[in-house]
């Protein structure tokens, strides 16, 4: 049975009258509908990214955290800790894991909230908290001492491992790290996305879209002044722009200055062979105020400044980073 045209016209009339009388409510309902649709789409894209990039390694559960890690090669243990917003595939695509596995037992972790590792929200994941977590995980897989390499935020975790667990860390390789507090506008911007509730809404709806749009510019800044190498195509961008990973990244950005303040008070006590390596033209971190200063404070350290390289030296200067690992290993008695 057909609906009379008058009924349809009447329905439109009523809707139009309601819209004119309550424009704010109508607009709010529209925004909610768009946000809901966006969240559903981003969730689906995130799940697709995980299906397209299944775990490449093993899982271990420690203190309620399901940690994903990849293990390759044999020899002295070498632990790799990636930076903020990244994951194991960064080291894989760079070729560093395959290169190091020729002489070392390489163990690369997805840090909490990144890649395929979980990030319980009842813990503030400072470098110290992550350091304790990784030492426990490594002891569970029969690693009692290791050379630890950390890139960017991972360098903060590596540094915390050495200061909190000195008997565990045999030597350090700190790449493109941030060790001393400075004023950073990006921290203030990320703090909004880290607020419970509001942050969940932003990272589920707006942030994934913005991250996709801004990705080329962000990568140019991260890699500059060098071009992005072809091998970085193996890094799964779709995994990096999932709502859950964006939320984890925002949380770590928010902790950045406070974490540096804490580490700056203890880094002078560091007493393990330490190789500090950074790109001379890093556009993300001022290496003079960070890596150079750390070298001055840490007695058993050596500093390598890579000419014409930026923040992503694991990708742009992989042989130099591998040489830094060998240099750290040569300074220890095994």
C-alpha cells in the first residue's frame, strides 16, 4: 500500500519546524552521528590493518601486559626498543634485525600499546615502568644480561633499564634520544589527545584522519634532510594510525618532558659502556641540548654525530648504527 503524498509532506514539514526551533540540538545530533560513523570506520580500518599485518613473532604475558616480540639469531643478547608511534617493523624494514642477527641474539619488542602489544590503562607507562616490564620479560626468556639499543623514546626506556637494573644492562646504544627537559609545543598539542574520555573521542574519530593526511609531512620531518629510503615502504602506516596506537603515542608525548626531567637527575650515575649516536641535522630533537649534553654527563660514553642525517638514523644510517652496537659490545667483557 502506498503512503499518501500528504503524509510525506507533513513529515518533512514537522522535521523542518523542529530544525528551526532547535538548531543546536539538531546540530549536536548531526555531529554525534558523524563521530559515531567515523569511529566505526576507524575501528574497522584498524582491525583490517591488524589482519593485513599479523604478528611476526611470539607473545609473552608479564604483569597483565601481552607483549609481542621478535627473536632472531644467536650469540650475545641484543634488545631493540623502538621510538614513539613506531613498532618492530621499523627495525625490520631498516634491515637492522637481519644485520644484527648475524652475530647477536636479537630481541625486538613492540612496546606497550604499539604494534601487537597491549597497553593496560591502569598503569602510567613511564620509561621506568617500561624498563621494569622488559627486564621481567627478558628474564622469562632466559636473558640475564644484554646490550640494549633504544631509538628516540625507546632510548629513554633503555636509559631507565641501565639506571634501575645496572646488573642486567651490559652496554647501551642510545640513538636520537631526548634526555633533558625543554619547552616543546608538540607535547602541549598531544596532551589533549591523552585526556581520558576526550582523548578517546579524539583518537577514535579525528586523529586517524589527520594522521593519514599529515603522514607525508611528518615523515619528511623525521627523515630530513635525507630522503625517505625505499625500504621504509615495508613499515605498515595503517598500523601506526590505528586509534589505539595514536592514543598510546599521545600518552608518551605527554610524558616526554616529565620523563626527561626524571632521567636527567640520574643519568650522571650511569656506569656502563654507552654509545650515543644521533643525526647531525635531526629536525625533531636538538642533539646539542640532548645527545651532546648526555655525552658530557656520562663518563663511559662515546658520541657519534652522523653527518647529513636526521632523526631516523636506524633507517638512514643503518650501517653506522650497527657499527655502534659492535663498538658497545667490544667495550664489555663477556
